[in-house]
């Protein structure tokens, strides 16, 4: 995770960003700190990247890389405004070379923004989004680097421009997703692979409810997604609601702030 000490909206690279809307950076830091504390209170370890001046979107740390079993596939951002963020993520992993093997990408991809891993689904499966930020060629590259099968899913709603705004892993084998965020053929693939998936609606998705992080028991999600939180509780999960209203102005929520480290 990376504290949003430099967070502002000074450019617009997704439909949620409006450079005329004021951002309260101090409030963003407080909200982010509440999320970090909720994660650590649940027993998880949080490593923090040092914010870099001039990179206001570093708080969205999920986009910087994607790791599976100690191998890290680095990011190559689509927009030049964020390109230098990849350096900070690469340096984090390379400084821990005994724990991680970092592989630099040749193809455009935005890390966990467009990749998710389900270790117990079909023997270990990567779901990968494309259509707005990540190029399909990166899916093939990730498969070669990570040695896991990759399923390509086409995103079609520009408001849900990363996979992690439209789909999330609830545990090691199942998912929740919003069907209309995907092309018809991708919806068919998801139905075939995950017949027991939880289905979200448009209100859940546009509240950034699917931009969640689950450890299989605790589900950390945006306070706006109250209806979804109720459904998750009914399904046996423990929703942990956190207000990230300031970060939503940048087009992100809970999952966007976290790169999950899979050793």
C-alpha cells in the first residue's frame, strides 16, 4: 500500500476523474489510514511504499505489479502520467530479491488492476481483463512468466475500466462479478467457469463495491456498497466497511489501494 500524501486529481484518465472537483488530501490520508488499520487488525501485514512527489496516483498500489508464488510480473502503465510508478514497485521487489523474482514486462498492463488469481479454481487460474488499460498481449506474456493459465475477459463499460472494478475473488476458488461490465462472450466464459459465482448489480459496481479485498472471511469494501455488504454477510462473510470517498474521485477504492503479495 502507499499512503496518499500526494493525492490530487490534476489530470483525467478515467470517467471518475474531474479536475474541477476539489480533493481533500488530508481526509484521503485519514480514510486510507483507517483501511490500513482495518487490514492489520484482521491479522495481515502491510508493507508501505514511500510516496513520490508528482505521482498522485501512487495510492492505487494494485496497479504496479502482479505476483503469484513469489514471481512478480511488473506493470507497464498505459498513460504517461503514471508510468514512473512502475519504478517504485520494481524497486520494492528487487530490494527483496531473496523473496521475489521480478520480471519486467514488454507489454502494456496495469498489474492487479487487470489480473486476479484463484489458486484453487481449476487447479490455479488467472483471470485477466482487457479493453481499456491492459493489452491482450500482456495476458500471454503473464502466462509465460507466471506459468498459470490465463483467461482473457473483455471489459466494455468505460466506467469499469479495470477488471478489479467489475470482478473480485471472494476466496481461493470463487468470485463475484457484474455481468454487464463484460462482453457477451466473456460473460459466457465466466458462467461456464464459475457457475456458483455471486452476481452483482449495477448499483454494486458503480458504488465501487466490487473493488474489494477478501481474505476468505473478512471482506473489505467501500461504505457506499451497503446492499452488497448485506448479501456478503448473508453468505457467511464478514464485511468490513471503510469510507474511501476521496479516493473514489480518482477512480479507485479498496482493491485499487492494495497489491496482494503472494509468496
